[in-house]
């Protein structure tokens, strides 16, 4: 029985060393330098040295910046597609027609159904793309609609959704659509 205890101690020590190396490797894979990972205490319950926490914080910041940059680019790309621009224009024109008091009930019902289809099309597109609740995508929609002349710059704050109709603004004389001036 005494002979097994040294073997058991050696096995436990090997397991602890393996766990320690694994913890070091995990830190390195999360952005900690090898030199700082070597400072990791062997006791897992002891707090990490400052260089390790600083490396982890820097790595988190870098990852967050990359994710933000990626989300911004994804949002920008989402609004470059011609069909999306055309859908925005169709939705805006549909809203203008619906605001007219000269629609009979059948035409109004048809236009409301069409408006709903266009809104669903935009909503599904952004949902599938993963930009539905993205603030960068909302800013891109505002920018794109201003660039298309569907929205005035001073009315950007009124747009709160990626798929709902744009606010109607008074058209300038001789123009049936909103202008950007």
C-alpha cells in the first residue's frame, strides 16, 4: 500500500501540471503573450498577475473593435443592393399613395396589403442577414434614404426601424416626392 502512494502522488502531480499547461495555453489563445502566461500561478485559486489581466483586456478591446468594424461593414453592404434601394423607394411611394385622401376602400386595402408585404420583405431581409437590431444598419438606412431623396436629413431621428415606412414630409412645389433640401 505504501508503494502505491508515491505512484498516486506522481499521477496527481502530472495531472496538475497538465491542467496548468492547459490554463496557460487557454490564456495564450485568448491573446496573452507567452511571457505573461508564464507568470500564471500554479494555484488556480490565486488571482492573475496584472500583465495577464492587461493582456486579456487589450485582447477583448481588439476583438470588440473588429466586431464593430465588421458589423458596420455588414450594415453598409446591406444597403448597397439595388433591389433594397428599389424596395425602399416602393415602400415610400406606397406610403405617399396611402396618405392621399382620394382612395376608395378597395384601392386602400390593396395598397395597405402591398405596404405590409414590402415591410415584411425588408424585415425578413435584415433578420436573415442578422442586422435587424443593429444600430449601424439603422444609421445606414437613414443615410441611404437621405441619399435617395426619400428622407430629409433633419428627419433622420424619426426613423426608428429598418423595415417600417419612412415618415412623410411635405413635398416641395412641383415635386411629388420628399426632397433632401
